[in-house]
């Protein structure tokens, strides 16, 4: 029977490599070498690199959900929750010097036409983050701090889409400027 810590090593290493290098540029051998486990151990836990990719994507989405916990903190006003959420996302991108981008965005451009199960998992992850944003936006609309000119779910979809574009540009420019511009525009104009 395979040890659980070996699987965790593979998942953690897979998350780092698939996020930093991309799915197609990372081989199973790259992952097992970096994890310090035999290649056979990989196949004791995963039927394929795609199976690992799905688990890594789920782990990444769980990490984003932890960052998004601030969106559920009703002790803070809705606009402040949104501000803190985007500040935390910017800090996460800054931690890797804007080199990695968002795994959901990266995988979307790289894999959405290659692996239907991955496309489905990405769709679910995007829907979850949009729902979290929509709840806060709706609350802000009810209290009057966010304009009710558009439905909360439409605004949340747009903000999520615009964020992905800003992350891509930040990665290309290796700069926080696109993310800060996004936050200024999203909070100062779109969600004003």
C-alpha cells in the first residue's frame, strides 16, 4: 500500500510545477524528480497526469477559497471585503513576482480545448468565485454602497473576467500595475 505522504508530495510538487511551468511543459518525470519519489509512485496514486491536474486544480481552487474567506466576513462592510479580497490576491501574485498568474486562467488558455474534464472543473471553479463575489455585491447593492444599475451576478462575472485579464497582463509585464489599476477601476467605477 502506498504512503499518503508520497501522494501529498506529488500533489504539492505538481501544484507548484504545473502553476509555474504550465501543464504541457511539465512531465510526470519532472514532478517525480522534484518530489523526490520514484516515477512508479506517481502511478500508484494517479492514473494519468490529467488525473493529477484535476486534483491540483481542486487544491488551487481551495486555496483561492481560503483567500476569499474575507468575502464572507460580515463584520466588514461589503466594499471593504472586496478591497481586502483583491489586496490579498495581489499579494499572492506578488509573492511569485507576478510570474505564475492564476492557475485557472493559465489552464483555461492551455487546456480548455484539450481535456474536457479539466474544462468542466475550471467552469465550476470560476462559478464558485463568481458566486462569492455576487453575494457580496448583492449585499452592497442592498445597503446602497454598490450601484444597483446591473444585476449582482452580471457584475460579478464581469469583475471576475476583468480580473483574469489583469492577471494575464501582470504576468506579461511582471508588474503589479495592471492589478492595482483593475482594483481602482472595479471598486471606483464599476462597483461604485
